[in-house]
C-alpha cells in the first residue's frame, strides 16, 4: 500500500486523460462475444479492465497483447459448451464487470459463480434477482459469492431505471443471443442514461441491432456479434479531475478528448463553466454521479459562493459511500460541507488549511479528489491508500508529478 504526501502548489502543462474505462468494458465484451478476432487499441489495463478481461477469459475468450495499449481479442463464438462446469468469475471491485456479465454467463454457460472484493458484493442485485425468480433461474449469494444457474429465455424484462443502468447494459448484451425477440421495459425513469447510449453504440459497432421504444428497447434474437477493430476514446470521467485542477487556477491544456463523444461525463464542461459564475449554483448529478468528487473539490474552493449538488443518492453504493467519504475528506482538509441523504451543500473558501492525513477509502475517485483539493491547501496533505487509483487511472500519480505536482509516494505496511 502506498501513501502520497503532497506539498501544495499549482500544476501546469499538457495532459491527455487515460482511455475510457466505461467504453473499454463495452468494447471488450462485444469483441469477446464475436466469433472471430478483433483488435482494440488505446486500452489502459486498469484493475477494472483487468477484471473484465479475466472474466471473459474464464468464459472462453482469449487475448493477446500486441504492443502497448493494443489488445487482440479472440472471440468465444459458440464453440464452447452451453452448460457447466460453471466458470468462476473474480470481478475485483468492478461493478460493471459483475453486472454486465451475470446475464452473459447464463446465456453462454448456463451459469457461473461470481465474487469480488471491497464493497462489490454488497451492491444491490435485486433487479436481476426478480428476473431470476420470474424465469426459474436459481441463485444463491453466500459468503461473498453469488452463484447463478439456469437458462434465460426471450421475453419481456422489466427493470427499474433508477438503481443502476448497468443492469440494462447486461441485458442488452445478452438478449440478442437468445432465440426469439425480447423487450426491456423501464418501470422508472432512467438515470445515467448516457452509459446505456455508450452500450448501444458498442453494440451497433459490432453488428447487433437494438430498437429504442417509448419505455425501453426492443431486441431481436438470434443475432451474432461481428469481429470489429476499434479504438477506445480518452476518458471524460478522469478528465474531470484535470478540469477541477484548472478551476483552481492551474494552467492545463487537456488534450485528446472526443468533443462528440457519447460519454455522459462530458457534462464536466458545462458544470465547470457554471462553477465559474459569481453566484450560488445547483448541479443535478442524477445522470453523472461519478463527477461528484471533482465537482466537490471545485465547489470547496469557490471563495464565498455556495454550491448544491443534488440527486446524488446512488453515490452511497459505489466503491465507498461517496457522499460520506467526500464529506469526510473535504471537511478534514478544512472545507465547509454539509451532507444530506442525497445531496451535498458546500460553501466555498479561498484556501483550505490542509496539514492533515486523509484516507483514500479504497476509492480511486476519493483519492484523486483529495490530490486535487490539496493544490489549494495551506499545508501538506497526506493520503493513505493512494494506490487505489489503479482501479481506473494507474498513471495518475505519474501524471500529477509530470505536471509539476510535488507528491512523494511512500510504501506503507
């Protein structure tokens, strides 16, 4: 485990954010479900992407690293058995890996055993459990392992839209493989809908047809994924931390981002601009909850201005309870912040005292938030568990130093 000790000071220079973890998950799964060979470029092998790759290998796909950031994917096709022995899937701490692949494993292998680390297996899976009960699929979650066994059949799948869009994505990958037509019907408004748009884009790239309906999607069955070469875009979610640094006065040139991307966290741009206004602002994060840590860092240092971050309740079921950990870390640094059931209210200050040790809470976005907030602290900031950034941004500390950040990484027991 590493501890980061940061001497406050501004950053400057050019920075290209890492490849999009969200898009890489989706392209990897689509390529693995094809029957041929696909080449993916600009892949960053973060811990979450490694988890998806390992689980797809357990299903029967194989991967060859051709060069830095280039991965050749040998799709599993349909040459593997359609029933047990059921694979064992270690999803690490990746909610996307777990929720995307549970229904895929049922379609491809007839089941599987899923486990994970950190808080992963505490995250709710009830939308799937209700479907399993309706379709007679057996499941048991015990001692940190979820076992599922059975056969998914085509039909109507009802899902809430306000728990996680990951359940929708898991079914969108799976239902085209079944015999017969299916429909996904949302029983409540969809939150983080841009992530579903990313899924639909990946499916279209790999030759899978899905039709949007008034309340969801219609999915023809008996489809086959094509083998396609694709490149992963730079990640707007992690770019948000560099936008936060820019809002604190750092002169940064953030490069390599797709201005026409369907990544929902492109909202960092209008929210960044809104936070420059000389007035109180309210930010609705129902469609972009991952932006809350960098937004909170910006808000904490908007001198004399109030920021309300609302519709953020789903942050309580992330790698940490992010409403609680954002509040704890920023308050420790000296920010004036109030936590509500699904909101934060922050009164901005010119600088924060710092001079404290805070925990990264085994949450990549919390550790990066603390590093950005440290830029405008008066005294050094120590972050324990700093290597948790490997989950999505393995080179974060290297990039921070390359931009002039004074950070020392120390090994701790």
